[in-house]
C-alpha cells in the first residue's frame, strides 16, 4: 500500500476544507422545526454531493418518515474489515437567539475557532471523515479497508426513523465495526475512549386547573392556580440534594462494579476548575456516588422546560388555568425506557395536586443505554491510534448522553460502535455561540486517516474478537 | 324642596338617554393605545359638554401627563353635604377583535342589551350620574346637595396621574362623601354594598444556576437545574391546601370580627354553581375560612407566571441555566405592601435552593387595602336607598381586587368612597362582546336621583359620623 502522501494532501487542502465547513454550517438544518424541513433536505443533498466528489460510490439519499438519510460506500478491499462511519447533519434549535453574538447560521472564524450552530455538534466532525477518506483515496494506491458512510438528518430529534431504515437495509449497512465522529475529545491533550452511552425517555406534563385564566382580585384565594400545582408536582420529583424520588426509578439499575469505579476514579476531577467555566457554585446530585459516576453510570431526570401564565413584560394579576413542563431522563444499561416512563406517570398521578387535572404526553424519542465491553478488540485498536496521535494513554469512560443508534446498531448489525470525535465540552453544543476549535478539526483529519490505515492491517476476525 | 317630578322626567327622556349612550360608546377611547390619544380627548370633550348642558358649572378639562380629566361642580346648597362623583371615560383595548359579533365601537341594541366596548365599564354608569343630576335640577326647585364630578381618562391603565392631580387640587375636590358608579350590582334582584378593596404588591424572581444552558447528557446528574430550583422555591410558598408559608406574611392582618363573618356568611354560596362555569373541580385556599372570607378578607399570594428552559415544540435535552416567576399578592387592611415584600424576600432568600443565585425585582405598582367601617353613616344611607329601590336588603361584602383610588381619596380628601354601580359580572368587562343591560341603566338613573335626594336630607356631621 502506498498511503504515505495523505499528510501532505491534508495540509495542502486546508483552505478548501475550511471553506466547506463554512458552507455546510450556513444550512439551517434544524430537524425539530417544521419550517426547516427543506433546509435539512438541502444539507442531505450537500453531504451526498460531497461524498460523490470524494470518490465514494453508490451515494444515495434515502427517504424516511421525516428527514432523509445519506448513504455511500467504497468496497474494494476484499478480505479486509468493513467500517461503517455514522453521523448526522441536522442541528439543534437556536433559541434563545438574543444570546448569540453573531448569526447562528452565519459562520464566523475568530482566533482559531469557528462559531455557528452545528459547528461542534457535528458538521465539522462529519466533514473530517469524508476528507480523510478522500485524502487517502486520492493520495494514490489501494484504499486499505472497506468503508460505508451513513449520515442521518434526525439525530437531534431522536432518530425515530433510523431503526426501520437499518432494519430494511441490513445487508447494505452490514459491517464489522462502526465509528462515529459524533463525539468529544477529553481535552486538547488527552484522548478518551467512550465505552457506553445512556438511554433516553421523556414526557410532557400538561396541568389544567380551570377552563380559563381568572382575575386574581375576583377569584384569588379559592380557585386552584396551575402554576402552584405545577411547582408542587415538579418539586416532588427530587429531594433537595438531587436524589430522584420516583418509586421504582432505580429498580433495574445494575450496580457499578469495583473495576468500573476504579477506571472512573482514575480520571482526575477538580471541582473548582470544573465549576468555574460553567458559572456553577455547587454540584448537586445523587448521594453515595462521585460526580463521574453520577454523570456516566447513574440515571437522571431533568425538567428541560416549564411554563405557565403570564410570562411577558410588566404585571398581569392573573390566576393561570394551565401550566406545562417537559421532562427527559438519561437511563443506564438494563433500564427499559417505557418502564421508567410508567414509574414517572404513576408518581405524577399519585402526586397530582388538589384541583388539577393531569395530561401526560410521552415523547416519541426513546433510547436504550449501550456499553462496549472493556476488552473489545476494535476498541483497543482505536485506543492505540489515539495514543499514537496524542502521545497520551486514553481514559476509558462513558457518555452521559444518549446515542440511540449505538444500541440499534448492535442489535441490528451485530457490531459495536466506537465514538471518535473532536469536539470539546466547552464548545457550547446545543447552546448559543456554539463553536469548534480549528486545531481539533485538523487533528480529526489525521486521526481518521490513521484509523483507516491501521484497521486495514487487521483481519475481520481479529477486529471482532471472534 | 320640589323634586317629586324627576321620575316623570327620567321616563320621558329615555330615548334621549339611550341615544346619548350610543353616542358616547362610538368614541374609541382606548387609553392604552398611542393611536387613540385623540379619541380619549374627544371623549373628555363629549363628557365636559354634557356636564355643561346638564347645568353643571365651572366645567374644566384638566390636563395630566397622559389623558385629560374632566371636572365640574354645582355648589348652591349651603350647609348641605358635598358629594364627589368619580368615574372614567376611557376603555380597555378590544383585541381579540375577531371574537366580536359586531364592531366594538358600533353600539348594537338587542334584546334589552347594548353591546359595545365600554358599555358596562363604565360609560353607561357614568351617564347615569349626569342624567340623574340634570333630571332633578331641571325638574324645578333647589338641587338638594352640593355635587362635584371628576371623570378621568386613564383608569384602565392604572390612573398614574390621578394622585398628583388630586394632590394639586385638594381644595377643588374637597367633599364629604365620594360615590363611584364604576361598580357592579350583585344581581338584577340583589343590591350590594362593596365595603372594601384589597391592596397589591408583587415581584419577579430571577433564578440562575449557571452561565449558560447545559447539555443534559454531558452535565446531567451533577449540575444544578434552574427549573428544579424554581419548582422547589415556589413550592415552599404554600402548603398543599393553599396556606401561605411565608414567615410574617399574616402578621399585620387584623382578624375578622364576628359581625364581619356574620355579614359575609349571610351571602349565599353554592359551590357547584360557582365552580361549574369556571371549569373548576375543587376549591383551595387557607384553612379555617369560608370561600368569601378568603376572597374578600384574607391576603393571597399568586404565581401569575413562571418560565424556564425550552418551552417550544418538540424535545430539547437541556439543563436550563435560568428560570423566572412573577408573583403578586392581594393584601388586606393594615398590611403594608413594602413590609409584605420584605417578608417574601426573606423567605425566598432563606429557601433559595443549593446552587442557585436569586435576584428579586419588585413591581412598581403597589396599593394599600381600603375599608369602609361597617357603621359608616354615608354607607348606611346608601344601603337604605338601595333597599328601597330593589326591595331587598343589600349584602355587605368586599372586593378582592384593588382600587388604588379609594385609598388615595381617603388619605388626600379624608372622605370614604362608596361604589354604587349597575354592571353585572357576566357583562364581559375587558372581554369581547361587552354589553350592559338597559334595565340596569334605567335602575341606575333612579338610584342616583334618590341618593341625591336622601343625601340632601342629611347634615354634614351626620354623613361623616363626626
């Protein structure tokens, strides 16, 4: 194989790679918003075109119930492993818009960072994999492994249609290992292996106390107030420290092993340097667990949004008739999202305040938690590449977030997914002024080129540990 | 005195009185809307002209910071009491316009009702007092009391300039009793004496737990959530039944006397017929008090609005950094709004959850409660007139709402205000399709004629109970 010229290719194409990053960020591909359906489709077309230019074959836009996915392949390495690259080109909503220092879809490059919605999550990481493929392919010689690309447009709303898509294309997507660049580095100096993700389940609470908002001068003191009811109900979900009080919520959680606690404990945690950049004064959460254990291995329940009554400027002496809240839970291995929602519903019904009627609407998006065995061979190969590039041994940790696709891939395709991405956790994913460091973007190109190389030196049976 | 012909005058002038009602309703005197400033001024001029025609003297349009007020007087009853009639000629906005069955400023008379914005609140009630004055004056003989009229154009936006106006015209407005027709009957058959109003105080809570919203997958389980903190904090304000848990909140409340409780208890209350039209399943509120005692004579604390995090369509797995709530209290006699706000602030600070920082912004608008002593002679005279006209003993009740003007008149002019008006609470004040019953309009004319007569048979010292 003659792949040694890709470092030169990567370096000489940097201005083009940056221009393409800006181009893709300009597309407001917000998957949750009705009015952006066309933009998500535009992003799909942009990605499909770029794959084709890179030399990827059989590029297809695959329609689903909501937003299309994009597929492409290069399968000319017989006897070599097949690697599936998975990612997404949709992004989160941008509100509160007023907090953005420049337009969320007008990318701004400043001091080695690129600012825009989707910069770190994950349009930069997506481009890295296409560029790395192209750089090796066009540097001459045979590409070292078989590669399949699958990019979707509904990750930020829960990948509802991806399961059916995979089920109906199992042969097309079949592979030996999955790499997803939808991920983070530990720090600019420290690589990390993300060995598991959390599950997800959620619901919306609609409380009603009357048929109409009422005048507090005429009715105050005797009619129920939907805001009071909601505050009381939501207040029943946690104790002051943050322990979840929902009966049965923790029932199916598998206790942490000593070796897991040791690995997590090996990762340094400094409370002050953790809290300060976030503007946080105290940590909260479940008793008896370290902060990392809580984030990585314990289930959580968050009130993502709540509202009721008059929220405008000034004063309105109204007794609101309705109040609402949105809740999501992050779950761990062995917790069934539907069973957890059952527990929460039972809790809410049992604690529904006097005079309030309760409606619960479950979110469609659920996900199971997922875990890679600590000695999975593909994972160990990735860890070695990271150690070579960074010059540091990766931490072995988990992700508090959800990647529903990981569990789905494992059950449908029988392959583990290893996240290898280049975001950093201060880059404001899902928040105003999201950005990505350009140094990370360039490092990502190098890591994926090396990964393709090293995986090409491995047999299928080695990779799968079969 | 020869006043016995006014019933004939009232009856024979009905078509003129109705035509004038229609005329005044056609003026869109919306005080909150910039584009209606000229219309509020037109209404002022219309009222001033009508007072002059009626025989009122020294009629003046008094400029204020926003909309002018109208003053007039008739002071030729030496040794007799002076009665100030207070009201307003401005109206509420009309939106949502689509819900009106005919134009809000195109008065429609149908089935004994007149439909238009301002019909019941309070252009009809205002005209009643001018017509009554004129009917007696022009029926021959001496007018029985001294009368002053004060009609303002900014009641619906809070009467901001009325305090300074009264302060700078204390001599001109000086009087022995104030009657305001800006009020309601209990029912078509049942008269009522409104013997007090509540005070008002409020504040906004701004809670902050971090410098930015955070991803629940990356931070869930260890960082504080502003919504959790707000729910916990708001939940600390009431117990499940609705008792207010703020230390010191009830301290200055004067206990209800047995005779007050008896009077309130004399007013029939049927829970089912009260709850059903409001879509309410249970009454709530402070223990140990009847519903009417709670609405009329006990202070309340309502969360008028609250919001935090993601309140849009769909799902956003965010840990909100900020959450907000608006609170107002209805206060009773002897409660100082500023002292009550002090108590609430102390409570909020003492209960501020772990990891949250608290900012409190007090609302500018406050009002003291106001009460007419149960044996105030002017009130007893009014009650007797109502009993004579309706053939039923009036209920003695209070208003749960605030009428800042009543406390202002008492402190500036040393005179009590007795509300005597003819609206009914189903007449959609402030809502689309506002109307007034014409029967109530005609009854109003009779009540005010009788009031002028009877008050003329009273000495100043009798009236004031001095």
